[in-house]
C-alpha cells in the first residue's frame, strides 16, 4: 500500500510502499523502480535493494532527488537514502 509521497524538482515521485517494505520511484514517463528495500520486512542498512524496512510510511526528498528520507515506522527510525540519480 502506498503511504507517503514526495516529488523532486524533475517531477519524479517517491513513494513509501508500506506493506511491500520498499521505496519506489516513478518517473514523469511512468517508469516505476525500486530504489530501496527488498520486499521483506526487517531492519538493515545497505545499498539500495539490500536495505530492509518495516512498513515505511513517509518519504521526503531533496530538490535534486539524490537524498530521500524515510519514516521507517515499524523500526521506529528515520532513515536516509543517498541515491545516485542515473
């Protein structure tokens, strides 16, 4: 289930996909990708799709889209993702 949504200056939409334990990016062209999370509930730092989240409910993004903050609700933490914009 999508919960939190944020938009960067290029029009990319970032979504906290809470029940799938992932952070998604949707481009203005409609391309959906996973920038963090595996789909498995947990708590682990790591690069992109090796990180684990537990029901992320909120996201915030800087204007250039290279830093995403996540409210990792199930783990009671605010997490920072430094994302390399392709």
